[in-house]
C-alpha cells in the first residue's frame, strides 16, 4: 500500500517537474523566442556547415579511393562507391534538416526573416 502511494507521488512529482521545466528554461534564456533563435542559429550557422564540410571530405575521399587507389582492386572501388553514396545521403539529410528547422522556426513565428515582400499591384488609371 505504501509503495503504491510512493509511486503515485513520484509520478506526480515527475509530471510537475516536466511542466515547470520549460518555464524555468525560458526564464533562464531570457525568453523562448531568444532560446529558439539561438538553437536555430546554432544549427544553421555551425552544425550544418560542419556536417557539409565533413560530407564533402568523405565524398572527395570516396572519389580518390574509387578512381586512384582502386584502379585494379574491386573491393577498394566498391568501398569508394559506398563512401560517395554515404556523403550524398549526408548532403540530402543536411538540406532536409536546414529546411525543417527554418520551416518550424518560420511557422511558429520565431524567424526574424518575416519581412513583408512588396507584392506587385495593378496600376491604376487615375491621372
């Protein structure tokens, strides 16, 4: 009986902590808008270019292994081909992550790029 009540108390405590924690984090970072902006700028400004650079190096190494080192060795050519495919998959995933992060940030109103574009209009005949 006591164990069941202890489990209920610990579950309620965990639920309360999970409800309070985002508010504490938002207060710590000066607002949720600044927090999401910091996260999206880190992903778009640091993480994605770093992974793109790594994928480019893997792709170049795959080309080197396929054409230069794997001249007569079929296993080396196959490994070079796999490296090139992995690098291309990495490029596709990073472009997708970039798009998803910007879509979520823009859709929720956290993006600073919300300038209203000048929409062309029909010229009037007022003289």
